[in-house]
C-alpha cells in the first residue's frame, strides 16, 4: 500500500490530472464565473456530471481537493521512504518540507479564507465589510436614534423556509417563499393576486429566474416573509436586494426594519476615505494607478492614523488585508477587496524553505565535488 503511494508514476499521473483541472477550470470561468468554477473543479473532491433529465450525479474526474491530498501523501511518504536520513541529504529534506507546507497552505486557504468588499465614498466613514456573493435578511431595531441593533438571517436559512425566531427580540420571521434570483416589475392587471399585504411590495410583481454565476452578474433574490410578534402577525412583506426603500413595522413601541442585503461583517474599527486617486497614462485612458488615502480609527486601541492603499500595496490590519480593487461614481467611490486568510504566510515560508533547502543541497554537493577533485589531484 505504501509503495503504491510512493510511486513516481502516481506523482506524474496526478500532476497531469492537476494540469487538466487547471485547464478545465480556466475554460469554465467563461461561462460560470471565477468562484463557481473554482468550487466545482479545484475545491471539490470530485468533478460531477449531472445526468440530463434526471437527478443523478456521477463523478467523472478527481477534483482538486482529492488530487492535492494524494500529491501531499505521495510527497510525504516519498520523503520518508526514498530520502536517506543523513546530513548530505539535509537540503532535500528542507526542500521537501517546504513543498509539503505549500500544499498544506492551499488546504488552509480553501477551508478558511474569507473574501469581502468595503465600498466607501470620499468623506464617508464605514465600519463594515460586505460579501457580494452572500445575502442576509437583516432585522434592524432602529428605536434608539444613537445605535441600531442588527440581527441577521443567512439567505441559506431563508431558502429552507419555516419560522425563524430572532434572538433577543419577540419577533419571529415566517418565510412563505424564497427566490434565489428574480425579476421585479410593477404589477399589471394581468398579474395574479399578490401574497404581499404590507410594505412597498404590494405593487411589485415577482417572477422567478434561474440563478446566475458570472462575475459580472448578480442574483436579485427575493422572499415573502411574515413578521410575527406577541402572537400578532404584521402582514406578509416582500424583501429583496433589488428594493432600495427600507421597510419597517412597530411592535410595542419598538420599530424594526426589514432588509435583504449583502451579508455584512461589522469591524471593531472604522475606515474613512479622505481621497481617491485614479491615474492614467498621459494621452490615454489606460489605468496607471489607483490609490485610496484612508483614515483608520480604532477606539479600542486609541489609534487614529492615515494609510495610503494602492495597487500591489495592501493594508494589513486586524487579520485582514485591504487591497485596492475598483472604483466608481466619477472617481469618488473606492472599492477595497478585503481578504481574511489565516494561512497567508504559509506560501512565503514554503518558498523560503525550498530556496534554503536547494542552496544547502547545492552547497553540500559542491563541497563534496571539490573534495573529490582534490583527492583525485593528490592521487
């Protein structure tokens, strides 16, 4: 069994499989978009084929996770079995350890990396990041003018339907129907009766649409929800990330807003955009550089300082990396890509180990070769 995993033929076969996966994933991005293609080909254990006209799914090729795991085991066992435990091989041991760490780093990234965005306009202060590919139903207690209490329900929970109690409040949300993607349009005389009885959705018709996955497209989700508090129903409401107007109801003197929006993560600090700069090459519209001058205010640390974020120069703060990603609104809006990856240092450590191992191995080999030549000359 060990010999099978140590086999060099297995290494070559799975390296070839990895090349096929990379090519297939690259081509699939044209139709599916970046993240769905990566999830299907590189982060899955198997690549599945959906049999047309049935609910059957058949594995047709090993996925990136399985290929990576086999290569990791192959490399680890090959190091134990093939490499001699001697000082003359210490460089190869270090290099192999670096390669093993590199593969482990990809597993850590795939399992724990979280990406989001922070969009901020000049002069605006923001203390949250949003995930553009994930939605939540926010139930916001806006009674206190100084501070909002926010409770969120993930879209995946809305999709299952049923009653959802909101912790810390007397409110429960009864989900009547959920649409992963939809078209919203003003209701016409030919439309069937609407299930919506409250809010701005009474005059809106909802038509279900197939979900989209391309990077330049966004699902317009929608749901029919019924807030219930103290045994009283407050009607059926339409919530959607396509509705800009906030909707609210009042229960026992407290006012609650309902909003379906991108999932938010609130930060223990605030970011203020002082100035955004968009440079182009002279005489063209070709982008040369994007930069955002921001102020970081962290009351818990008593910290307030200015930071310049520009291309290939992110801000690393509180375990997150803030990259300059995009812009809008006539160069007054800056969009920062926010990446939280606990294993971001692993590739750097891996490359350093591989480099050190190769240098040590070449130095030992050169020394042995020099000694051999000197011995031959003396003989």
